[in-house]
C-alpha cells in the first residue's frame, strides 16, 4: 500500500520535476518546440554556447547567447534572448556595419523576444497544445533594420506516458519560418525520456528542420539546469540555466 501511494505521488510530481530547455531561451526540446510549460512564477536566467551549424547564415561562426525567461501566468511564457555578433571583415556580415576593424571580437548582439501561449492543458487522453513564436519583433539601430534571424511561428502538442515509474514525453509540432528562407516550413517530432533511477535527467532525440539531433539535460539542486546537444548527432551546443521560483508552490513542485 505504501509503495502504491509513493508511486502515485511520484507520477503526480514527475511532470513538474524537469522540463527540457531549448537553446533559444524558451521551454522546448533541443531545437524542436514542445507544449511543456514551466510552473507558474518560474524565472530563468541562462546562457548557451552555439555552434555555427546551429545559427542562421548571418552567424558564420560559433557564438553565445544569454536570456531571461519568465512564466508570468500558468499559460503564458515570455523570453528575451540576446545572441552575440562577432566582427568580421566581410561586408555582408551584419556586424561589419558597426565595427569593421574589430575582427574576431564580440561587438554587438541580436535581440529577440519569444512568446508561448498554452491553449490546452494535458489531460488523460488529450495532449497539451501550445502556440508560440521566436524572435517576433523587428528592432531598429541607428536607422538600420535588424532582421529576425531566429524568427518562427509554431503550434506544438505534447503528451506524457508512464512506464514503470519512467516518463516518456512525445512532442509534435508544425514550424513556419517567417524570415529564414534557408529553412523549409516543416513538421518536427521528438521524445524526452526520464528514467526512474535519475528523475532529474532527460535524454532527448528529435527530428527538426530536416535533421536529427540528440541531447540531454539535468537539473541540479532544484535550480541549476544544464543541457547539451549534438546537432546532426555531431555538432555540439550547450548551456547553463539558473531557475528562480517566485511562488512557493513552484519551488515545491521541483523538490
């Protein structure tokens, strides 16, 4: 009886223990969107190393980004992400316009805002559904219009499955790339597996933008979140996130 009660409690709390965090600064898989949401009142501060394979053609080099993410309501997540430009001697690179003589140095940043809205909460036979957008605004700097390098709109759904105290989350999404014409609008799919012997670990595999990616993440001390990924199963990107729980119940969900 005690074991059954313990298992029931674990199944209730497992969906709240760990969520995959995308390298774009919002909740998701690796590159693919998902319908998972952070707990209400969760604030995240993070930074990532991004391989040049990860970034759009306007970033022909390895770079870094940093972000602030806040789940303001149980169904609303907003993020601000800044991706660093490195100065080059190529007139076609965005950073050349600002600092043409500082080749190799990070001298500017692309700023983007992302929004995710949950339409349906997951139920027994119904998956959760989220609509979202990355890099949804244009900005102007000295009259120069900064492009939406990471812009996309998507609808995603996710469903949790439990097998002997182990959680498998399946996600499916349709992605529409509004600005990046090098990528085709397409369907993405992925799974995240959390084994019973390591509840704070997620192992992830996904198909997104016509490529296969693998990765993993781990939540340490309820606050420090680490993620690594191999894009196309060989190009490394990864980062660290610190989670702050503004509401008491949010922190309890992760304990």
